[in-house]
């Protein structure tokens, strides 16, 4: 999941500070999600899935299909 978060962020031409601002948190806090140091709370997973227009299953590595289903 860690590299998936980083890859999605980079694919969207965003840096950690921009993603953190979107999530309403510090860059340091967000960085700990990318490195796997901290688990990601459900509400943050939802925000990330919406930001990247993907499924939570994809973010968690449960599927390799990034498509978000309605």
C-alpha cells in the first residue's frame, strides 16, 4: 500500500504537502501513511479514494483494479 499511495500522488503531480493540505493534516503526518509508520484511519482512506478517484480496496492493495465503482 505504501508505494501505491506514493505512486498515485506522483501520478497526480502532487507533493506530500499538497495531499496533506487536502486531507487537513500536516505533511509529516501524511508522510507516515506513505512510509507505513502509521495506519490510515477510515475517514482518510475515503478522502484519498475520492481524491484519486479509485477504490479503497485498491488503496489497501486488495485489488490491482484501480477503477472506482459507484
